[in-house]
C-alpha cells in the first residue's frame, strides 16, 4: 500500500479549448484504446508521463520556471502532438505539414528538442496555464501512480486534430457540459479527476473565462480521501480549489 508521502511519476495533461461564436467553448476529448494499461477506454484530455528528454529540454529552455514545472509543460506539448496531431505552445511557422513532421519524428523516437531545432521552432511555455494537480489516493493501491499537472491552452487556429491509432481510438470536440451529459447517458466513461475537472470548467464559456477562473485558485496536489457521509462512503477532495462538486458516493466513482 502507498502512503501519503509516496511519489508518483510526473505527468502532464492539457485541456485544449476552442472558443465558438455562439455557445460554450469546446474541449478536445480523447478516447483511450481499450488495450491501454491506464484509463483504458476512458475519455481523457491529451497527456502522458514526463520523460528524461522533457527534463533535458526544460533545463535548456525552461526560463524562470522551476525545472519540474517546465518539464511538465513540455511533456504536455509533446504528448498533444503525439496523441492529437496538434501543436500548442510553439512559436514559428507551424502549418499542417510542420505538425505532421513533428508527429512523425516523435513517433520515430526523436526528441522534441531536436525536432524544434531542425524546424526552427521555439517553445512558448506561457501558452499553458496551470489549472490543477492530481495524485491517486493511497487506498487505491494503483499499479501506475502519476502525479499529474493539468493545464489550459487555447486551440491553435487552422490545425485539425486526428487520432494516433496507438493510444487512442477516437477524439472529438464538445463543451464540458456536453461531455458530462454524454457520460451520464452511458455513451462514454470518465474517471474521477476528469469528471471533477469537467464540472469545474462547465461553469465558464470561453478560454479567457477559464484562465481567469484558474488564476483565482492555488494549484495544490489533490489527494482524494474516503469519508463517511450519512452512512455512505464518499470520495472527497478539498473545497477551496474551485471545484463545485467535492464529494461523490464511492459506488458511483469511476477509477482508472
């Protein structure tokens, strides 16, 4: 069993937000392949683990950000290119062909740093807004423990998302409220942190509103805990981090 001081593998995920002239902004959702060891078949935001090359690139180009924070943002950028074929947080000439070259290079095992140097691109880490940080509860006894930082980013103009046919099988754009309704109707599955983050984002209609909301709350590591409420076990999170729902009956909780 883990304890409250255990360390998870650093990871990052990014909520990509596409404003619409009418209606609430849409978020990019990815359906993970059923063969994946973590969150198989679940709807998630693009993301994955921080790797050594992310840390090396952060050491070179992280600016004033702490190394772990810069590396997490770089991982979010890299994973979004790999999983969804969208290049966020980059500056330079980025068209469909450039994104394809980056994605193919990453799939072939090249590092993001080498690819950026080759194609004359630079990082814009401030394009990612810190939103949350989640870590599995100790009693989950998860086989894969990730300390995951969540970010917000605006969808780049003119880029079209596409599945990678490796880790995901489907992707789509929907508002946060629509994703929740979809899953409540049994047409999708979301794990506990994803549901809580969607509920939090559903109260805001545009990218700028979501960024402003994020700035009002600290980013603290969230470690859910079990608590008995009216004779029923609930999975709970802190009530000072901007989440409108902070407890859910254990019998309804979806885990990874």
